[in-house]
C-alpha cells in the first residue's frame, strides 16, 4: 500500500514538472489552460527589432468559469545574450552549471524583466469577469540586444498553474551595453559583495597571524 502511494505521488510530481516545461515552450497545450481562462488570437507586431524600437503583443483573454479573476498582464521570457560565460553563470544563479557552457536560454525572473525590457500593458491590473473577455495590448521596448523567447503571462490570482501564451521568438539587434537595471541590481551588488568578501578574508588572515604570534609568546 505504501509503495503504491509513493509511486502515485512520484508520478504527480513528475507530471507537474513536465507540465511546467511544456507550458514554457512553443505550442502551449490547451489542456493546461482550459480550466479557467485562455489566451486567444494573440499576435506579435514584429519578430525582429532594434534596441529602443517598440513592438506590441495583442490578444484576448477569455474566462471560461463563472467567478471573477484578477491579475496583472505581464510577460515571461528566455534571454540569450553575448554576456561572458561568467556573467551568464552569475545571472542564472549558477543554474546554467547543468547546461552546456551556459549557452542555453536563461529564464528571466519576473522581477528582472526591467533589466532587458520596458513593458507597458493595457490594461495593467485587470478584473476578468466570469464568462467574459477583454482585449489586451502589451508594448515592449528592448533595452539590450539578444534573442528573446517571449510568452504572455496573465499572472492571475486563481490558485492553479500560471497559464501563458503560445510564445514567440524575437530577435533584437543593436547595443549590448549594460542596462541601468543590470548595473544597479546586478553588477554593483556583486562588486560590493566581492569587495566585502576580500576585506573579510583580509581580516581573517590578520586575525590568524595575530593569534599565532600570541601563542608563540
């Protein structure tokens, strides 16, 4: 009985993990987003842009339940840049150690979207009434060149998987300069942390030397 229960639990964990992987790729499976709402008729205005050039994601969010759904229109994206191997390693919180030389796309956390994109959603926060629909438009302005694979994320409050749009790969050409978000939230904190670590190591070496001298006396 215990063995069977453990097998069922393991199957459910693997199934949920696979579902998350499928949702992140192209061709989002309909079975994962038909329970509450779905994205329909989504289009991307461009697939190749330059840094500073805006493009739009337009579509319709449809509710298929009776209760109201609240959320905030947002996006999720993978990003492949010309960053060095070491910088890619740090940005991925060392997750790309399990990838081939950190060359595969790194999923950008929602709170780091502004490092790479200016995003303006209309509507921003929303209430989707039961069995209703509304149209949305998301303007995106790339701040750094690279390859972006972008999905719409309604970021709804309903307790379930976060269902996302079918996705599109966008080629961004132009500058690879460090953005303001990267500078203030990535490079400077790591630089300060590195300096503090060196200072701490220095104090540790001095402390050990003083301790050794005291023991000799």
